C-alpha cells in the first residue's frame, strides 16, 4: 500500500471512530424516556444511564492514552472498538436498570480507548502541515454523530424500539474492525519502554470521579465534602506525578509548555460554557414554546450542522494561520451566540433562536479544530496519546461543570420540583442567569486562548 492510501485508511478508521462514540451518546439520549418507561426508572436512575458512560470515559481516557503511547495506539484503539461493539450487542438484551447502567460503564471504557488513540494515530501519521485538516475532519465526524444521533435514534426508537439503536453501533464497529484488519498495518508507540504509572492512574481516576460525583450533588453538604476530598486528591496527585519518572499525567508538560497549558484551559472553559446549551434550549422549546420533541430536535440540530460544515475549514485555516488567532475569534463569536440567549422570553421568535444557534455553531467550529491542532502541535510524538487524553478529559470535565452550573441555578431559583406551568417564570429566570454566566465564562476563555502564544514555528 502506498503512503497516500495508507494515510487515507488511517483517516477513515479514526473518523469512523470519532463518529461512533458521540453518535452512540446522542442516539441513546433520545431513547431515555422509552428506556425509563420500560424499566420504571426514576429521573436520578435514568440520569445514570448517561452519567455512567461519561464518568468511566473521563476516568480512563488519559491512562489509555498513556498505554497507547507505550504499548501501541492501534492495539488500544482496536481493543476499544471490540469492547464498544460487543457491549452494544449485549445492551440489546438488557433486562434491568442495573444491567444497562453496568454495561454503559464498560462501554465508556471502550469509548475512552477509541477517542484518545484515534486522534493520536492520525496525528502520528500526518505531518504538521496537514494535521489541522485531518483533525478538522475528525471533529466534523464528531459533530455529524451528534447531529445524526437524535434523528436516527428517534426514528429507530419510534419504529423498532429503543434496543434497535444499538444495531447502528454494531454495524459501524464491524466496519471499523474490518478496516483495521485489512488496511491499517504497522503500529505507533513512541513511548515504548516507559513504565506505566498505576498508582497515579488510580489516584487520578478516584479523584476525578469524586469531583464529578460531588459536583452533581451540589449544593448539598455531601456534594461540598466530596468536592473538598476531590481537590485534596488533586494536590496529592500533582505531588506524586512530579516525583514519578514516567507519570500518567506529566505535570512538567504544563509547567514548561505555556501553549499546552492555556490550550487545555481554553478547551475546559469552552465546553463549560457551551455543553448545557442544548439541554436548556430543549426544555425551553418544549415547555415554554410548546414545540414537539421532534421539531425541537430539528431546531437544535442547526448548531452541530454548522460545526460539521466549518470544522474542516477551520482546521485547514489553523495550518496556515496561528491557532491562537483562529480559536480566539471562535471563542469571541461563541460568546456573542451565548449572549443572545440571555434575552429569551415567552415571545422570542424561533428565527432568532435558530440564528443564535447558527452563530454559536460557527464560533464552536472556529475554536475546536484549531485548538486541537495547537494542543497536538506543541508536544513531541511520544506524548500524543497522553495529550489527546488530557484534551478529552478537559472536554468531559467541562461538560460536567456546565451541567453542574445549571443544577445549582435550578436548585436555587426553582427547587427540586417538576417544571410545571406555575414554575415557568422561575425557569425563564434560571435560563437567563445560566446564559449570562456562560457568556461571561466564554468571554474569559478568549484571554486564556490568546495567552497560549504562537504554536507554528517561524519560517
């Protein structure tokens, strides 16, 4: 196989993997009411169907990135695809809430293997001048998965039942496995021979789950105590990692690499400011505007469609222009999109909401692929798996922080009640407060993005 065919095969495999995991999440989200009805699950238990996957992925994405760097990225990616595909098959036969949540934990493990090593593989194969383009294609696949998930998942759930959505995961998984076996030869393990930091991985995973679970319990006392324990765990983890020869999360990378530190900070801020948007607008459109779930999904899809269209363009642009500039412009546009939602009311026109989502999606695309390009372009090859995992962790922890902010606002302004018509004024107030905070947060992210400095070497 010549070099171009080999590179194309690697890109196809990585892109399909990048599509598979967000599609699986988006499609199951639309099926949650049906799953809850069949098993008689309350709202908290139903939430764990989603949270279990997110937690296990966030805990293990960095350790699996490091394992890929040491033992081979293709090997870990391949194992992840097998796990994700097999668990998708077993999920079809779920017969209890415990079974489905347990299986989602294992599926999250497979998702962590897929995400961190898929990005690392293409980053290893493609030279710096082409890297932004392929990372943009990967991000376009992510947004395509997010876009198609509600449509296809909703159709399959309505026509064939919620279990049918897992057949799509199985089909895609088998296609990826076939491509790996027939087209992707060789292996990439630039950190081969280094030791694996098991102690650091355990502390890191326990710390992360303590923080994320504690955040979900705020503003209760138990949530505060868990957060305090989690932050103490962070201090312990940092001290340990600075003493280890081959750490799971090399703190020296951040101390000595300003671009890496601020690029990851910008990613965390960006996802913190944007992840809860679809959740809030889904409630707004269905409760306040009285729109059906299907039509609400059609409106909301305008954001990820923009992201899918413009991510490759933004990636190519960041190959020629400093990612610092492109990503910062993206954050500024995202701030504008978020700030428009501060003015939502009972009478807000749908055209205004769609235009705001389009602006938000365009800003998102200008930020994401250039920021990923900056992260992967400012470290040595042997760290690709680790930094890909760190960036994935920033995304997931940012998403949890975003939802945590909404939970706190709801608890203070609405209370732990069902959002019935007599609570709509409080809901609208919560909505405006949330978007005001997210707009301020995203604005601050612009300065983190600008502070990273130049990534491209001067010619």
